C-alpha cells in the first residue's frame, strides 16, 4: 500500500479509549473503522482486547487532562462501569478510596483496588494521625488528609489507564490483585519517530463552594430564655435584662425583629455598654471561605528513533485551597528511556519523582479544633469579623478570642495557628531488561521500586481548646516497596493454533517505619520545637515489614483468531502466614469466542460479537505480626506495653473465587458498541478481628471466618450518532449495580451481629448472616402498627428502644454515567453526567445543627403559643392501644431530642444524586496560524468540574465519607469539609 494513500486516523471514542489505525482515503467520511484496542494487562503484558475473556476498560490521557484536579483520579468518576472513587471531603489532596465492583472484605480499609504504575504495584500505604473523626471533648487531635502515592502522579505524564475489573483479570498480581487493578502507563516518547517534540501545558483553575447547608437566619442565639416579663430576650453576660444567655451554642433565642440587646462588643472584648441592634450576619460562615486557586505548568521533551526512545518532563502545581492559609505545592519530574542495544537485547527505565510540600493542610472531623466544628457552632447573630484579630489585646500567642465558648476555637486561629505541615518525597520507577534467547523465546527482568519519605508537623498554640499550653508533633515516615520479576516467554503458531506461554517469579519486599515525637505543652508560647516542650512523648519505631515470594505461569491459546483460551497459575509464600499455611496456590481460566467470525454473522448491522467467560481463584494473606506475641512500644522511653491482640499461629489465607461472563457487540458499521458483564465473587476465610473478654488479658483476637458473596452487572454503551468530515458526536454511557450478601460469620456470632466498624459510637456497620456489607445500624424511632412515630406520653419526647435497628445501606442500588462529546472543525465541546440511586449516609453535622436550631427545618413551631411543639405521632395507652400525641414541649427540647446524635435514623438521608461532573470547550488553532509560528499545535480550553448537582442530601456532598485515622469510611459524614466547584482554563502548546 503506497504511503501517500494512507493517513493516520486517531479516534478518541467517548473518552473510554484511544486507538490509532490506518484508513484508506477512499473510505467513507461518515463511517467508523473497526477497532481492536490494545490493553495493558497484568504484569504489563499488552494484549488485544478481543482475545481477553474478562472485562476491561481503557481510559485515554486526553480524558484525564480534560479537567485538571489535585487528585487526577477523580476524573475517572462516572466514566468506568463498576469503578467508585470516593474521598472523605478532607481538603485539597483528596485521597481516594478506589473500589472495583464493590466491597469483598469485612475490613473497611481492605477493599481498595491495586494501583500499578509502569508495572510497579503501589503499596497503597496510608498513615493517619492516629485519631478518630469524632473527637469532641476527647482532648485529642484530628484526622488530616496527607495524601498518598497515587495522587502524587503528574497527569500530564499519563499515556493510558487500563482498568482490570475482576480477580481473573488481575490474578497474576497475587493477593494484591484480588480486588482488581488499575494499570497506569506513563508516556515514553516512542511515538515521536525521528524528531524532537516539546510540549507545554498550563492550567489555571478556581474553586468555590458547590453547596451549603440550609442555614436559618431568622432567630439568634439562645434557648428560649424569657425575662421577668415573660418575653424572649438575649444578654451577653448578665445584665439588667436578665441572666447570661450568650454562652450557649443553640439558636433558639429571640427572633430578629429590630429589637436591641446587650451583646458582645469586640472593641472592649466583652458586653456592650449599651444595647445593640439584634441582627443576623447572613454570611458569617460563608465569608470565611475564599475562592481557591490552582496553577499548574508542565514541560516535556521527547524523541525517538530506530533504537532509542526518550522522554523527560517537569511540572509544578501551586494550590491555595478554599480554606484560608491552606494548600500545597507539588513538583514532579519524570524520565523514560528505552534503548535497543542490538537486535536481541533491550533495556529501559522509567523514574517518576514527586515532592509535595504544605505549610498547612486542613484538619477534618468533629473536634473542638476543626473548622467544621466552628461552622456547626457559629450562631446567626455573631459577626465573623469579631474573630479576625485572633488574639486578645496584649495576649498575642497566649489567649485567643473565642467569646462565646472556650470549647470552640477561633476560626482564624484554626487557619493560621493550628498548622499541619508536610514535606513528602515519592519515587516510583523501574529498570527492565529483555533478551531474545531464540526466535520465539525471550526473557525479561524488571525491578520496580516505590519509595516514600515524609516529614510532618502539627502545631497547636496556647489556649487552643484541647491544648491549653500548646502542642507540637513531628512524624518521620518512610516506607519502601520493592518488586523483582523475571518472566520467560515462548511464542509460536502451529497452523491455525497460536500459543504464547510464560513462566516466571516475583519477590516483593515491603518495609515501613515511623518515628513519632509529641511535645505536650510548650514552655514558651509560639515556639514550636521539641526542645521547648514541657514533656516529650516518643515511641520507639515499631518494625513493620513483610515479604511475599511467588512463582507463576500463563498460557494463551488462539484458534484461527476466533477462539481464545487463557490459563494462569500462581503460588505465593507469604511471611505474614505460619509456615504450615504459608504456601497457597490459585489458578484462573478465561476464554473469548468471536461469535461473529465463528458463525460468519458479520454484516453492516452486526460487525462484531464476542462472548467472554472466566473463572478464577485468588488467595490473600493477612496483616503483619499476627502469629506471635509482640510487645508494643510505650510512650515512656525504654519501656514496652503488653499487647492487647491475642495472636493466632494457625492463620490461613483468604480465598476469593470469581466467575464472570459477558458479551461485546459492535453494530451499525461500528457506530454502536455495547458491552454486558455479569459476575460473582465469593470470599471465605477472611481475617477477622473479634473482641475477647478482658479477664483474659487481651481485648481482641484474630481468626479466619466468614463468607461473603458479591454479585453484579455492568453495561457500557458507546456510540457515534454523527460522524462526518466537519462534525462528530460521540456518546458513552455506563450503568452498574452490585449486591453482596453475608453467607456466614464466626461461630461466636451465631444469631448476633458482628460489628465490622463503627463511627462516633453511634453508627455501626454490623454484619448479619443474610445481610450486606454497608448495612448501617443504630438507634431509631419506634412506630405504631400503622406507621406513626411513637412518643412518650409523660415527657412528649420520642419513645426510646434499647435495641439497634437497621437504618439502611451505605451503598447505592446502582450507579450510572453519561458522557457526550461534540466536535465541529477545530472546536470540541464535551460534558459528563453521573449519579447514583439510593444508599444512605448519616450526618453528624445535621444532628448538631438541628439540635442547635441552625437549619431552616427547625423553624417549624417557633411561633407556636408558649414556644411549644407537639410531635406528630401517637402515644401508647396502658391497654396497648394508641392515641394521638397531645403533649407540647419546648421547641428547643423537641429538636434536641428528635435529632439527637444517637438517633441515626433521623439524621440519615438518601444519597441519590445527579452531578454535572465536568464540562469542557476547547479550540485548536488551524495550521495556517500554527505553522508560521514554528509550532505543531495550540489548543485553548475552558473547563469546569462539579458544576451542578441535584440531591436531597442536606449537607455538602451526598458522596459522604469520613476520614477515620487513615481509613475512609463511606456512608458517614463527620465534620466533612465543603465540596468545590471548579472553573478553569487550559493552554496546550506543542513545538
């Protein structure tokens, strides 16, 4: 075929994949050529999609770069069936909980998909502050989102992402691949044949709060207190009007109606000398938040020829987040080099370096020192400006301004003095060597490294709510994950039968260590050094390392390029298991049948029809140091503590069995592609930690028990409704549902629930045989047979039960996403919607703001005679019958009881939502403008993210989750920070 009769046609199909193919000039302009996508599978092996017997999806780099984000992974949300990316709403780093096909482990923190970068599996290690999300009055500190290795990757360096959804697809990664894998391939410069290309990408974006709670500004601070004349009043401190009513956090005080009261005067830092106008300050929460900004610039150089491919890049991101004085700077550098030494020997390396620095990251959670806590407790009659000086006159760094409660820190002290700093360096990279031993036989060796080194500081000044004399902490965290792989591969074809057989092994070593120094109390205010601490607590670093040795083999068979069969086998030896159970074997089988070829069904209407079937069994080891008794390091230097966990020297591996089937169709001259997948996972012998009687000297022990079944359906639809020379319209839709069922529990829990996790001591994730992961239990209302709420006839409050009840499930019934892209000549417009149906989340913030009368729904009943309200429902009569409730109680008492913290039912809400997740308009300048400038491409774009949302969830974000230490727990909102709406601009230039 003559070169001049060919041209390169690059199709980005619906944001799901990019494929390059050669098209004849004589082909019709409005047809789509058939695509056989190349997918990066386990161990970095590239395969043609039609040969795979399991479900995968590929996301192009263009899709990632459409909307710049501090954590680029969030750009995947809603675009891949079965993939859920959830953050805890904890600040600019946005560390994600990434799951594929739901949860399959009873341990909340053990369901994340494996992340693999250029063949290097990331450990997924997250180090928290050691504190829970709910900590009000505990005197402790708060959780902080310090990020992880995944969100430190520069999105400009990514070439493609392959999603291996099930255990069969990722079985060759062993234990870590049991929850699916996300394969990230970074750019290498191999496409730049014979010339140097320089690319410059610049992004600027601005963040504002997407959604606020529905605050009320009709009534001010108070608890329905009346003066001697029987009128509601307010007084900051005792006055001639009456006793002090200015110390409460509730907003059940007088209505704003032009009256005057003695109030706080910031000039004298006390009660005003004269009565002041009783008025609301309607922006006294919103005005604390600012427009955040992100500026990112990336420069890359790449070149390739017949023997060498080279690429290097530098990028810098500066973020100022929406909370004042918070944000981060991130520097990335990447190097890729591939060289062909001779016809048989090739070497290559890829190295990615990242450094993230921040003077202050926001803390999250419900704690006296969090900004979330302040927003909950801020009263409608309080001017935000009163807090701005931070320190009382003449008391700088000694005594803060918090005039209404010493339990609530000044918001500006939180922002400018309660600092959480980090300096984190991350290196991921590999060195690979391949040698062709014979014509059909080669060997490849790869060593991959993930290395992290982080220094953290936490500063708390004098007079802070939990640290009257201040606090200073330093953490030194280092961990390393080292993988060494060797793989022998044989390829040949015997008539109509093709064969690829490989065998190899892996040694993985993981090491983690943390040094933690805490200075409790500062001798001199404002001086943050351990040498200034009145008492230093230092725990000797606890070793935490493990090793897994593995051997594996795989064989791929094909018949006439129509029938494909894959067989894999792997055996692991894990140091976390006892010697007699250390070895565990697991296989997988998958097949693909191209039915359109087998039955010769190809036509203009049916272009491709494929059947996929697979089965696998994947092993999973357990936590480190569970086999023997180890003493714990004590806070007293040189001493140790007796362990509270009873070890189990007979632990065995968890086993996950997966079956999957599906079909792929391409129709109407390749304009329409449809994929359907159904799957089932069964996991058994999970490592479960259960409580023990304290009389034994321990409080918990670890056992193997429990079986869980996980089923689901996934569907994707890709279409080109219009495709011609000047205009194209592409559509991508996906839908997925997942159901899990608990089939068995430990014998100790026969007939009783097993609590897998809890938050705040009121929300419990209980496992019950026949129930599901994500089931939320807690206290709730009692109902009469006809469904009415039961009240206590004596006090008018809701009737209470001593038993927990199931409130709902944290996970939705289904999720869906829809993407559209329109191209007209040089202009491209794209937008993406996604959403979910059902699921619930408990809101601690809703409880407290309702209890305190801060939300508009608490206005009901305030104008009633005497300020009394009668709960709508019934009371139970002595004979067991029911009659209408007639007992009136104060409005403040009613809301405080009905929405009390323990009432999980009244503070849980449907998390259905629909979001305009992202949108983008771009313009590529024509060659007539670009070429005279000695450039190859200039593109300008305007983009947005989280631009609009529909939901009935009353707080910031229905995708609610809580950062509890280092675990992201979905379905619970405890001190969540606001969600950002982003609008930005892009400039992409290639030389």
